[in-house]
């Protein structure tokens, strides 16, 4: 008998939390649970499109289930968070240090009791802590919460509620403006290639490619930041957590002046912790490359983006696509090349013109923003256009109720 994939998501979260909370770091039960989680996640990914008609919703359910599986690999098997330690059992938790027998200082005060409630609270706390905010193990690149929001619970709740509303309206506007004719004309699969058909690319198409990349970023940020803000509002409003535990989801827009800053500062860092740990494990523990070597330093970005690419291919499958139809591999595996080009250009520029040591000028930042925009206009269609070709530009949209559509009908 089959069942809805939402049960897979709930089961993966519950089983992960119970396992982390009630087993010790070296317990074999943790390894035994992992295949079960993989099976639940696989069922969710292949069944999402059958049970959930909206591809955006299906990919979200599949994506969050995959995220919790990946997170368990991090906290349960690699960094090995332990209730008695109230933190990880290895230095691998920092994502850049080698495994060690020495224990890091606990990120929380040791528990006063060893009861079921305390263990459950610890398990769920670790499972829901994707960035480990406000702990010694916080992921790199997580922006700091504004001091006014940190001190005032009411101000934080009001700001978070406003963020939820803005994200919803952005998604609503994107759903309302979806045009199948525009999609067919500019966003078809034969338009993914650029340099091989450079003579046929018009200025109008170039502009549309740029807006496609911009729309992809705005849509992803609005969905992810919106869900994050809802969880933050509920957690702080009910007293389950404090505002300091919910730093901004994204970094400042001013940091979109280079690809390196875009991915490591502006873009959400929810996957950073587990990507660093997993890449370190593969390079230093599996391939036995020396920690801190040049080989590890140069290979790590490619491994990180490869893991991310495979992760997003699975998300695309949950939306109803076949693995070979996804453009995630093509998009993510080209990003390290862009960073290499960028670093090389910066080195040459500083060699020729010198470095003032005062940071980037306004003109240099503008050039950086233009570079990021052009790069994404070239690479993002490889990821976006196959999704549009498979699901259509409308596909019932993302938001369940259109505020803009309702207001438009009232005005007319």
C-alpha cells in the first residue's frame, strides 16, 4: 500500500531527531538508521510528483526531505553530535579541521537531567539547526542579526512578519506575470546554449536571459526566505527560541559584487555546514589527501558544487523530471570555473594597477555586479529552462491564493 510523501518527510525528521537524541556518538544504531532514512527519502522523491500536482510544492517537499537526510549524514554520522557532550564528538563539525579525539567545548550548558524530554529537545534542536546559529559551530558566512532586532522580541516579530508578506507578494507577482508565449519564445530548451549560437542571439534575448536569471534568484530567495521567516516567527512567538537564534537568511545585497561573495556571503548558508563536512570527509578521509594541502584547497570547491548539483538533481526529480532532463549538474559544476576566472582577473588587475588596501571602489563594485549578472545570464538558463520546459510557466503557481489576482478582479 502506497502513502503520501509528506509522511516520508515527517518520518525522516522524527527518526533523525530520536536517533541523535537517544544514541551515543559511536553507536552502530546511527549507521543502521541511515539506510532507512535513505529509503524513506527515495520514496518521497519518486512519489512527490504523483501526489502533489504543483511542481513547486512537490520539489519543496522533496527538497526538504533530502535536506534532512543530508543533515543527518552531517550531525549523526560525520560530526556525530552527542547528548552528553551537548555538541559534536569530532572537530569535523567545523568543516575544515581534521577529525580528532579531543572534544570541543559544548555549544550549550550540559543538561541537568538525562530524561526523555531533554533528549528529545536536544535531538530536535540539532536536526533543525542547519546553520548552528549562535553556537561555536555556526556555519561560515551567516550574517549577524541587527542589534535592535536582537534586543526587541516585538520588533523582531514585526520585521519577520513583514518579510513573510513581501516574500509572498513577490511570488504572487511572479505567478501572475507568467506568460506561456514569452516562455516559448525566449525560455525554450534550444535557447539554453549561448556561444554556439551567438550570431542568432538578439539584444532582446540577452535582456530576457538576464531577467530569467534574476527571476530564478528572486523566486528561490522568496520561497526559502519565506519558509524560514514563518518558522522563525512561530518559534520566537511561542517562546521556543530567541531572536538571536534566527539570523538573516541571506547576506546583504551589496555583496553581490563577485561570484565568490554571491555564493559564500549573499546566498543562504543552510547547506554550508554539511557541504564542508562532507567534502572534507571525501577528500581527506576517503581519498586520504593531506589536510591543508593545495590539492584539498583547489578540489574542495569542485566537490562542494558537485554535491550541491547532485542534491538539486534529486530535487528536480521530485518535481516530476527525469535525472537526465535536469540542468542542475551543468549549472552548478560551471560555478567553480567562474570563481577561478574571477580570482585570476583580480590577481592580474592588482598586479597591474596595485592595491589601495581600502577595499573596492564604487566603480569596481559596479563592474563586479555587472560580471555576476552576465555570468548568471549565461549559466542560469541551463538550470531554469529545463524546469520551465517540463512544468510549463504557470503550473498553478507557487502561492495557494493570489492576492494580486483578487485585487485586480475587484478593481475591474
